[in-house]
C-alpha cells in the first residue's frame, strides 16, 4: 500500500560486493519491517489508491506536454510511452455504464428526439399491444420517462404538445434533472450516467465545448474528427481530471483509443463496445442535432454558467 503514498525505491549498479552486502542488509531490514501480506482487502485498497493517484498523474503529464511545446512554432511533442500511461490513468477514472451526450439511452427503436416526437404523435397506435415493434417502442418510451404502460406520463404529454426538437430536449432534460435518482434507476441505471455526462460536459474547457457543439452533427464515422468528438463524449464519463484538458489534449488522447490493449481491463469491454461500428452507441445518431440540443437544454434547466 505504501507504494502509492510514501514509496521507497532504489536502483543500484555496482561491482562492489561489500557495498552490495550492505544494501542487501538494508533491504532485508526494510522488507521485514515495512512489508505486509497481500489479502483481498489490501488489493482493493491498492486499487482505490491507484485510481485516486491516476488523476494527479494525468494532470501532471499534460502540464509537461504543454511546457514541451515550443510557443513560436507550436511543435507538438511526439506520442510516447508516457502518453500511453496517461491514457490508462484517465480511463482508470471512467464511470460505468458509459453515458452519451444525447437521448440514446432506451434501445434500438427510440434513439433520438425526432423519433420520440414521431411516436408520441402516433401514440394511439403505439399504445396498442400488437406485434413486437409497437410493444418495443412503448417500452423504450417508458424507459425515457415519456410513458407508463399504455398511457403517456406528464412528461410524455408535454413532449407530445411540443412544436420543436429543442423544446422536447428542454422538457426531457428538465424532467431528468429534477427526477429522484431512485426513480431514474428504476427505469434504467444508464439515466444516472446521463445526468453525470451532461453536467461534466459543461465543466470542460470552453474551447472543448465550443468545438464539440459546432461539429456535433453530420460528422462522418472513421474520420479523425469523429474520433475526436467520440473522445470528448467518452471522457465526459471520467472524473474531474478531464476538466483541465484543452482541445489539444483531447487531440493527443484520441488516436490512442485505437489501442484497445492499453485501456484498463476494468472498462475495456465497455469502451470497445462503444466504438463497435455495428452495435456501439458511439457510432449512432450523429446525423441528428441531438448532441447539440441536449447539452444546451441541460445547461438551461440546470442553471449552469458557460
């Protein structure tokens, strides 16, 4: 455990046998007095300390990178092993399940605001239980808070009367912001992740937020721009460490995400699934303006400053 607090490290290269004997005696004494047996509890505490220290390590590494840039020519240092270590440190703070900066929290048939509006307009048909599709659509509207069984909730009725996607975004974000966590967890625990990522987005640096909002619609997959936007969205699930990152810092991290083996095993499965081109939600709904409307609506209802 002390390795994460007041570690003792030494490296010696010598052919002086007498000196090495003295060092051996020192090490044996240190090992006898300072070591302890590994247990499941000690490993758990070590994991907690490592994750807590990850924040400081990542912040320090990016400060070093910024200092290495030559201001006159803006030369970016090449990616090295320490940058890969930083990636691991940042992802060590990732919270699961992964939240998105849009409304894609229900399933495969209700992914965006426009689809919600279409189904609410057609609610008499959707509310009837026949076939698989209407029942699935009704269930996903319920997950998002718009329906309960065959009836619309107060939220659903308000959204059905809305005249624009932006208005639906405000109505839904207002409900999400005020609803008790216990209620949201009953519908789907992912909705708690939504509250976290929406708020975290507005704690990012202004240049990051402005870049994301400007480019959040219509970007093509498998391009550097989409990868950068995905990186910003994905790291809104991390803790306060990302709040210090500039847009250039995110650009440094983005290409590293293609190296799945460097992503901590605790979150690797979820991150790889996020980037899955067939089923991953990181590839969905970018053709709509939800990733701009939802964050802006959240800022309004949560009373956040720019």
